[in-house]
C-alpha cells in the first residue's frame, strides 16, 4: 500500500475529497496540518501536527514519522503548506520542488524578477520601500498609469487594486498596508509579508491553467476562461469555465508560456495552478502556484480514461495517482463543459440568511450549490476579503450553457446581510 503525506491547513476544503480518493485507491493518506500540537490527536485522524512558520521543528516531526514507516510521495494543498512540503520532499528524497523554487513562486516580486530574467513578456514593476510615504512614492517618475498595486504574498486577488493616477496609487498603498497590518494577516507569517509592488496594468482576457509537473515538464489538465472582465478597480474572480473559447494556436501559446514560466521559477514536480492574460500581442504570465486549484473549485474537474462509460475521477484522485508514481497517460478531462461560480460578497456585514437555494439547484445543468459562509459570520468584500459566500457548479454540453447556468442560479439567491457593529476601544 502506498503511503502519501499531504500538507494542508486545517481549514482546507479539499481534505475530504483527498481522503475519499485515497480510500478508493487503497492509499494510506497521512495529513500534516497546523492543528493544536498540545492535544493528542484532537480530530481523531492521526494527522502529524506541524507549524508552517516553524519549518525546522516541523521537519523533525516529518522525518521522525518517516523513520517508522517511509512515505512514497508528498503533496501540498494551499500556498502556505507548499514550502514545508518542498523541504519534506527534499529531506525524504522524494519527487518534489526545491524550496528555492517554491519561495520564488510564492512571491509576486520574486516571480516577476525570474520571469523577466528568462525573457518572458513582463510588465514593468517596482517594489514599494517599506517605509516610503505613499504619496511621495506615487509621484515617482518611473510609475506609469494605469498600474496595479498588490501585496507580494497574498492570493485570490486579495489586496490587488488598480490605480489610474498618483492619488489612487497612494490610496491603494495605504489601504494594502492597513490590510497587511491586520493581526489575522500578520499571523500567516508569509515571507516578505509586508512587501508591496506596483506593476503595469496588463490588458487582455484572463485564463487559468491547471496542470501537473513531471520532471519539469507541464501537462495541462484544463484551461479555464474567466468570462467576467477583470479590469479593476479590484480583481474579484467569479466564474471559471472550461473549455475556453480559444483557437489551437492560442492554446499552444498559453501552454508554451506556462512551460517557460515553470522553468524560470525552477518548479519540477506536482500540481501547478497558473494565471495569465492574453491579448493581441502576448501571453503574459501573472503567477504560478505549486499547488492545485483552491477551495471547492476542484470539483469542477473530472477525468476519464477511455470511453464515455468509464467512471470519472476527481482532480484529487488524479494527483494522488501522480504522487505515487503512476503514469497519467490516457487520463483526460471529460468532454462536457463545466463552470464554477465563486459567489462574491456584495458588501460588508453579518450574514443572517440565504434564500433561494432550492430554486438555484433546480436550474438546468446546475449540479450543486454550496454556501460555505456561516450565519452571523462577518463578511467582507475585496480587496480585503479572504473568502467567498460559496460555490455554484454546473456541467453542460457547451461552455456557454454551463456559464449561463451558474449565472442563472446566482440570480435565484438572496443574501440577508446586516451591517456589522463597529467596536471602538476607549
């Protein structure tokens, strides 16, 4: 029986999917999560307790466990666990990415520097000095507008703001600094967590690529179209649809650019999630993360091996097969189109009720509606937000049908959100 080590935060949505897939494959799946280390197996799942910001101590836990019974593969879910997974793979002499490559990929500034050095089309970019006054920096003659201001370490478009002039740029820097100063964000302890960059705004349509690396070579599993324009002032991703409306030449150009970007970062093995913009001139890489697509979004993907009667498997099962050394040749994304909507948060406040779920589920081609926000949870929209209200999934013969299904289902939903009471310390 193969034994696979999976690094994840305790809040990872995908853990159950990985667990179910492991049971189906007969894999002994061992979790390494950032749970309480003073209680004896608090979740009753025999997980190894680690701290992603205490890598050396956590690595000792992993190596000790491997001495008792070796692991056959390592996986990471989410951005924070990727570095410890890389160090574990290196220590255990298992296929994986180097810590240096993961560090470069986890920083928007580090990625931009490596992309530029490799000759990839890259917008101009500048790091904001940590103690620079925002207003003075926004007057820097090197800046051109429109531009995009962003933290180097957060994901999911969090803290990403477009600025069309110096006043907007200064306001964006101050707003991002306030976000990065929040205790919950500082607790993430990202390397370079207080760093901000400003870069040129890239025109074009945005796409995401889900892939898997073997020996440094990328195999594209799916390309997602993001049909809603992402032109600012914030960049909230709402809908992913596959297959996208691309020509074969455009697909090949995206694939070639992702491969070049992977090589520039030095990534070598495992899941990758890439973001790019395509315009009439270029394919421009935004970023590549050494992990699978986040949240519940992975449920939009299913894979088949052969005819239409074959069982479909999840992305999680495909990645477990890859992690234990299985050749993925022959596994392809199913023929039906699919879409997922990450339900946006319309305004700040307390979630009190959700109406219309039954009607949303009844929409043709809709497979599921999952509201993940909890009653009385404080909701916050982008650019400060770190979550969604939930997810809507659809599968249809055509991509436009799947896209319209999630939009129609969303129109069925009504969210009761009350203003949050501000607490002022005296």
